[in-house]
C-alpha cells in the first residue's frame, strides 16, 4: 500500500488520477492530498509525507521541475512519478536527472499508471 500526493493544475486531471489510483488499485493505494502548483506541492509534501508523488510538468508559477527540485531537496528519498503529455521527453529526462523515479505519459494508461505505482511502492 502507498499513500499518494497528486500534483496537477487541472482539477479534472486530479480527479481522473484519484479515481484511477484508488478504484483501479482496489484500495491498495490511497490519495491523501492534492496540489495545483509547485509551492503547494512542497507544502503538502512536508505536511503529509506521502509515499509517492504524481507530478505534472506544466504547472502555474514555477512549473513541475521546480517542485521536483524542492521536494528532493527536502527529502532526497522522495518517490516522484512524472505524469506528463507527449512531446516533453527532454523535460522528462531533466526531471529524472533531478531525481524523479519514473514517468507516465498522458493520456494516462491505467495499467501503466498502476504498475508504475506498484513498482515505486515496492521500493
Ligand atoms: Mg498541467
């Protein structure tokens, strides 16, 4: 079981991910918080200490890479899964370089998302 923080500026996307994560996993993984920008992401991470963070790249103000940087600075063991649109391979590479542990491409394939969470939860 893993606790998950969802970071995405789209409310619809947060809802979609939450449903996928909780229903598709049969309650194995639980969403404990949501954030819509990078500052809130760091604040919620500190507050909630989730096992896994799903991270959008295009976020208002500072963007997802800033959130990845800040969270890993706070907790080098943070488990961050990038969830991002196609065509952003360079940014994904950058995020992995910063310490993100994996990535899933939007539109999200439910099985791929769940298997990524299972892998990260097992770490
Ligand atoms: Mg976005």
